[in-house]
């Protein structure tokens, strides 16, 4: 039997990689993990966690406004990013320390280094040290990408937003997906003037049409300027913009100096730090020219497989660079596995964690465990939130006859203060089996609601099971068990 340094070497210290390393170590395996950036990965350091903390912070003005209408003598000033951001940074540092402590406590050897695959059983670290392992697990996640546009490096991506030293007065967000919409709501509620350019006919492609339509209207009502069928055609520093009269956006001044630019060293390459850019001139595909303090590209993410050495070892990749794996997360090289966003299956943190646990069950516990990617509930943390599980109405209709139960209304707290915000409760039901195929909720705390609904849908609950459930009154969610007649059948 070959003598390896470790039984398992994990490349990537995000949620999935850390969970797999810890669980494997608890079986008695000798485990090592390498992370080139910060333990916690995208979710903890530059994704879900800081984003959700920003969501919490951004609700303050609306909460005070509602309190006034209910009778409170309440006032609120402007949002102070300078007070919030240090607390955010401190919390992320604390969580990174928690991850390190969990790994240390499990007996996992940590390498604070970039690692690449050097063979079926060999990993090379940044200092050229090689380490052998019986199994290699790749969990390096993904990264945001900019479009192939001249001067695109002037724009921010999602990672950069969490590092801003001050809030801009105006931003252009390019993209209409969940990341774009979440940041649009956060920044608008912080007092930033927000414009969205999205190429499609509606935001949130892939989500239920009725839900995304209501959410689009809600975003417009709060002052987000949404332009569909639009993208950026040209961009440059404002002081380098083409001469001639042109409209400007927000308080940004055409011709204002772009300011001193900083450089960051990343993987031995010097790149311009877009956070230091001055106002940016943009020209849309519709011909509109505007200046914004920042442009944020939310135009997609890609698996982080470049430079990992996978081609040299013969690991099969998909066309988009994702690592091809089977239902057990195994690549075509038997000793190499991959989990999480780098496989481009379902790019959600809880899914990566599930995949990591299934990998340990399969490889170290002797219980082959495929990963179940069906009926995964998810949430978009816009304001209001969107929670969803199962099929959209259009997808379900393509599979056979369905019944649609849907209601949209002003909830009690909004009706009382003469507010305009509406919520949506929607169930998609198979006309033949009566099973609930999908549920879509647009409402405050929809993420909390859809977690509970997800249990019922995953268990195969029927519409009649929902009907037999007594309502909790008065709540928004009681509508899920009181809708008796379908609004349409297809």
C-alpha cells in the first residue's frame, strides 16, 4: 500500500471544504486543507454573511418610517457607512477565526497557501512544496466575472462592494440576477441612487414570472431605476469621456478628475483597484450616456479552475470550466473529487456543505451517498424577499396539467398605515397527483417562510395536505393553507 502524507487533502477553505475536512478528520483520517485567501470562502467572507448583515442594516429607515405611521415619535438621520463597516469587518474576522478554530480542533492541518493539483495523489503548494494524499477534494468555489468590455476593470464586482471605504452617491448595477437585485435594494435603502441595466425582458431570469414581476414593481417603487433590454456599450473615466453635451446621472459631475488610482498585488500581477476610481462615464446600448460614481458588474460567476493544474492531470472539465463529477462528486480521476460551486451544479452554500458530507459518507464511512439536488429551497434577499422551492409555473406547465393557486395583497401592517407594499403567495399543483410542485413567496422574511414550506414540498405534500392544515391567524403565511380555488389551470 502506498504511503501518503495524508488520507485527504482539501483544496479550498470555504463552507463545503471546511465541513468535508472536519467530518473526514472525525473518522480518524489524516486531513490537510489549503486556502490561499481567507478561511470561510465566498459565503462567509465575501458573500452570504456580509450581504445579509448589510440587508439588516439597510432596513433601518423603512422601520423608522413605519414606526412614525403607527404613532411613534421617531426620527432617523442618514446611514453612516463609517460606523457600520468596521463592525462588519470585525465580524468577518471573528467568523474566520471560528473556522480556523474548528479545523484546529478537529486535527486538520491548515496550509495558508495556494495549492494546485500536481498528480492524481499529489498537491503542490505556492512555495513548491509537494504533499501526497490518498484522496484530493477540490472545493475552490467560483468567482465573479466582468463582461468582455473595454475598461471593464474600472467596474466593481460583488467582492469589491464589501470593501468600499465610503458609500457612493450613485451606482450603475449591470445585471438582473439575484446578486444585482440584492445589492440594488441594499444600496438604495442606504440612500444611494441606483440604476440597473439588464439585458432580458425582466429581472431574475429563471424565477417564477409572477413573483419577479411583483418584485420588479416593488423595487421601482422604492426608487430603483430599472432599464430592461439594456447593457453598457462603452465606459471610461469621466474626465476621458467623449466631448459634447450629454446627460449625467445623480450628483456625479461630468469631467470630474478620476482621482488617484491604487494598485493591488494579486497572484504576482498588479491590477488597478476599481474602488479607487473616480466617476465613470457610461454609454448604454440604448444610446443613453450617464456618469456614475461606481459601476458594479453582477454579470455572472465562473468556477475557479484556472491554474489549478487540472488539465495536466487529465481531470475532465465542462465547457464553462466547471469540474465534471458523477453523483458521488467523483471526477474521471478516481482519487480526485470536487464539491461546491466549482462543479456548477447548484451554487448554494448549504448544497456545498451537503455535498461535502456526502463525500465523507461515501469515501471515509463506506456508505455510498449520492447528492440529492432536487427540490432545494432558496431565497433572494431583496426587499421584500423572494422565497422559492420547486418548479416555476412555466416549467411545471411544460410537464403536464397544473392548477395555480395565487394571491397578492397588502398585508395587515401595510394596510393599516396606508402603505403600498404587496406580498405574493403562490402554489403550483399537479392536477393529476395533487402534489405541490412549487411554492413562491414574495414577502418580508420570505426566506424564513420558504424553509418551512420546503419541508412539506420535499415530503411530497399534496394540496389537500395544505388544506387540512389549520391556519395561524393573523399572518401572511396563512394564505398558503386557505387558498381553495385555483386562479387558473393549464
